């Protein structure tokens, strides 16, 4: 279990590291002064299961750092920290694991641990079997989006690779769970991987996908409902 704590206030950073160690004794914790440092560390090959990220820092805005981490490393869980509740809407859209307002309580950190463990356990259990053709299982959290192409399906993974199988997008959708949304005739997206959804499109890993004209209102509603359930810890119960 690798955890990063990113806060430019030294006392707050050290205090949070101590508090995390009390409830997560098995964790390896690395501390950083700004978002650029933690993002650079990830790019160099380090991996964190969970990042506590202060929102307001002198160097490296926490929300923008979170967006970049979400774009390239959607499997990393984020917990945002702030002195204020005013950033709630932005955090909500980033599907953060939790939003801690200073001064936080021990109970709030316990809740972070609970949510992380529940979500991680569900991700481990949730796989899709590709059938006789491939004879392999893919964890659902590894999938960013699926697209239909000439009676085949291209399954795009968070690693940047893709798996090609024969099949219809309708039948494949039936094998997925509630984090997946069919946004148009030929594309299914993992809502965990959505960086931003507008009135007509959504972005995943820097790519833009158009929403179905007929169902764009319903798709946005499904996405917002899923974000709300996720923020409340409900989708992964």
C-alpha cells in the first residue's frame, strides 16, 4: 500500500502523515510539497494507490494536478484536503474518494480507509471474461472505454493498450457493471475514466467522444447520479 501526501504546509503535511500511519500501519507514505513533485514522481515510475492532495498550494494547484493524474493514471484514488468547503463541486466532478476539510477528525480518516478498502475489493472481484476467443479475464477498473468496429470490439485499457474481440456492443454492455455508460451507438465508457462531461461530449485520456443526440440528457443524468453515489460511497457498497 503506497500513499502520497501532498501539502505545502510542513506542519500539516507531517501531522497528516502521522495520522495516516496510526490507522494504516502497513502503508508506505511519501510526502511532497507541491503537486508538480508528486506528478513527476509518478511519471518517473513510482505508483501510489492513494494520494492526499491539498487544493490550495503556492506551487501546483491541487485540482489541476488531480485532473492530470486522473487523465493518465485513473486507477489512483484521490483524497482532497482544504481549509474550505467551497471546492465541493470541482471535487465532485473528479470522483474523489473523499474531501477532507481541515481540521479533520480521526473518524474522517477512518472513513477514507473504509471507502478505499471497499472500492479496492470490489475492483478486484469485478472482471469480464472475454470468452473462448481470448481465454482471459480483464478487471473492469482497467477498462477506459470500448468501441465497436466492423463486428469487433476494441477494449481500451488504462495502460494504453487495447484488446480486440468479436462481439456486439449491446451484448457486451450487459456483462458490465454500473460504472459503465453507453454514450452513443458505438462507444461504452467507464465513468471512472471520464475527465469531463459537457452538454454534448465527454473526455477520456485526452480524447473527445460525442454523446448520442437522442440520449445525451439521459446520459448526463446517469453520469451525475453515478458521481453523487460515488461521492457518498454508495456505488461500491
